[in-house]
């Protein structure tokens, strides 16, 4: 007999799923329970090099209240139906809106999109999962609150809850987003509602101003995890500074990453440069200005000679360091002298400010990201190879020049083996660097798709063999990355899972946790 | 070169304290009321706050003033295309998508 569903949850009989769907409809109404292929199409498309069928959901539920979610988890427990939560569903390059495993029911929280509170004086926000950065940006502007957002490159269409819960990053001084998280409301698998930190105390007004509460700090276990469903999320916002000075420093040789990191680390640790700095390779910035097909054709990775021609034609360094100073004009003047002296020592650095680079499209979008202005220009990356294939390879490096050089060389070598380009950057760190590489490939080309999968697998294997851990990964590779962190951590994760969600109904497979 | 000057903050007067019921006891901030659930005003707003970030800056192809059919636009929005992500009805509801498709397909008199 043909199923009426495009997929079924693993281990769930269709007759039981029918009953669960009926009960979901009773809670949410027919229009908010999606099961047809047409309705579920937007939940299926991913950028990963695996068949879409591997991540096809059985249904999607559009919840709007905490009470509905409590009822949904009760139904899921009764019928052992697994759910996969999304907020804005724009985790592009990490799995988009599709579930980790075929047949999971997507719990789509996009319609929970109220901005509950923005406090101008204490500079914090409390929002629901479906709030986008664009929505919050508009709200702050409309109410003239004088606060800045920090957001990732998909800014306008992504949101602070999903991004922070996946431990994403931005580019302002608040760029390490989870550092600035403060208080969550979480629906647990048993239906109870937990407010973390000071939020557990009735009548407390310090939920969004003091992180730690009393006893073990719990917020961390609800990030990159499946221990609960976050329905409210507090975080701190940056007061708009009186002045802002973005700049870019260009270098011409790949080995110069050593000098860059050694120069920038003390400036970051001391706070002279306060923001999440980006050290972008030429091939990360080139798509904003150039077409790959103008420089190379046929299979294989782009040769260094072509990269140098792109740099020359489009005024790029092989490394492009984007950073900014914030504060009063006096503060900026003092720190600018320190920055220019530090980078001026070797004579290799070319320092450009808005005066020289204001009309440069790469500088323009980077400057916007560093002051919380909406832009999706970084999506130009997807035009480099075309075909809609993208996976973020995201190993962590010490903020030590020799280490970043080693990681760059190893990544480039493995990508080249599979005919792929090094579109990489190092970001954020004071003591660490998130090494972010967009593994771009043409998903309409079966051979390139196969190569991309094998390449990513090898990148994970080779990096973990050298002790380089990955901080975030797409849903197709979560188990593999979990393995690299060893059996004890996996066992602890699993023990917590069994204690908090004994039926395994909340996002089984997230970060390899079941 | 001097740093970019930023417009001084506007000091707000005292705004009325608003309370709202979310499991009992979350209070609103002094500076802003909790927002209602988000709803799109019209097709132009959706275009400006989603589509234009790619299609007006040469990241995606231009789509306005090309007389693309509303059905084609609806299909692209719901299914995505290559690198273009798909947009769900929870992001752009069917009624708003119809307005967006109309806005994009309608030939503008503006240059």
C-alpha cells in the first residue's frame, strides 16, 4: 500500500503516525500541520552533497505558543515521534531547514516571532525563536533605541535564537554570540517549562542581566543540543558608539598569515581591536568582484597564478584583514596609532580606510557586517562554482600564526586533491581562530557532488588526526564530528539525553546525540 | 581620516510600562512595547527586506521588470533554485507570497 506521507519517522508505524498527525491537528489546526509534498518542499532543499531523501521530513508543525509546544511533546512521547526544531530555518551550509534524519517532524518556530522586550538602558533583548535580525533591526530603528546587532552574514533572513543556539558568530565586538546570551526559556521533553539562570525565580527582574543564577549553569547544554526546545532567548546588545572606523589591511603572500595573526593577537587580547576580526583569503572575497569563469575553466582547483591575477585585477590582498575601531573619536585616534604602528613594522601591510576603500564592494559589505547593518552580499560566494552546493568546514585553531598557516596549507592541499578551491577565512578570536572554509561545489554535477562529500570526510579525518576539532558542522556529518571528540564526551551527552528525554523525541542525531 | 560620526542617541521620555501575559510574569521594557507577531505589509516590503539583498546587488539575477509570471515566482520562492534558498509559508504566507509575486511581475514605471 502506498503511504500518504512522503516519509515516515524511523520505527513509527503509519497507523500510529496517522493518529499523531490527527492529534497535532487538534492542537494546531489543519492549516498548521503540513504533510503534502508541495507543502514540505521548502523544508527539503539543502546545500549538502547527499540525496535530499536522506533529510526529507514526514511533516511540519507551525506552532505559535509555548502551550502548543507542551502539547506537541506530549503527543510525540505518546507515539515516539521525533521532532526537529527550526527557528528561521536559514542554517545554510549546515543543513538549512531539513531535519537530521529522514522522517523527523519539523517543528517550525518561525511564527513565534514576537520581540518580547528590548531594554535601552541595560542593552538587552528578549525574543522568540522566529524573530529575524531584520525584524529586530527594524524594531530598534523604529523605537530609536540606539543599539547595534551582531549577526552572521545571512543577517536579514537569519535570527539570533537559531544562530546563537548553534553557536554561530558575527563581526562586531559582540561577535562571539553565545558569550552575550543571557537567559533562556526551554520546553523540556516532559512538557515542563524551564527558565534558566535568574529566570527560574518568580518575580526576578534580572533574567537578562545576570547569566549564572544559582547552581550549575545550564544554558550551555541547550546549545548545539537536543535537550529541550528554546522558546524565549535573552541576549545583550551593543550600545551604538559615538564613532566607528572600519579598515582593511592587505597582505600579498599566503605565508603572511603568520605575521597577521602574531600582530593581531595582542591587539585583540588587550582590546585595542575590539571586534571579531576577519582574515579573509582572496578567494573568499573574489566572488563579490570577479567571476571564476573569467580566470579558469575545466575541472580542478583554481591555480595560484589565476588567484594572483584576480588579486591584481580587483585590488585584493591574498589576505584581507577586516577590523574596526569603536568609541569616541579620541579613543579611536589613540587606538588607530597603535594599530598602524603594529602593522607598519614589517612594511608588508597595506592599510586602507573608508577614505580609500569606501566604494569597494567587498569593503562595503564587510563594513556593514562590522556595524550590524543588514547585507547578504557574502552570498556571492555561491556564484563562484554555481550549482548550489556548500558546506562550512569549521575547525578551530589557536590564534598563533604558525598554527593558522598549517591549517590553511592542509585545507588547501586536501581541497585541491578533489578539484575544489580554498575559500577560507579566520575569524573572531582573541585566543582562538574559527577557521571557516566554504566548501563550494556544483550540486547539479554528480561527480563534483561525490568529490565534495569525500573531500569533507577527509578534511574531518585529517584535521581530527592532528587534534584540530570542528566547532560546528552540517547535519550529514554530525555523527562523524561527535566521534572525533572521544567516547567519554559522547557518553556524557547520551546520559544527559536519556535523563532529560528518555523517549528520544527531541531532535535525535543533533550533534550526534541520541 | 576621522572615524565615521554616528548620530547621537535620542533620549526617550518615560514610556508607559506594559505588561503582557507569557506564562504569567514577563514584563515589557521601559523603552519599547513587545511587538505583535510579525506580519508583512505588502509585496514591496517583502521584496525590500528579503529579495532585494541579493537580486538588487548582482548576487542573484535581476527579477523585477522582467514580466516573470506569478506562478513561476511562487514556485521559485517555495522550492528555491540552486543556491537560492526556499522560503516556507511560515516565513512568507501564501497570501503575502501572492502579493510579492504580483509586485515582482508587475512592470514598474520607476526606472
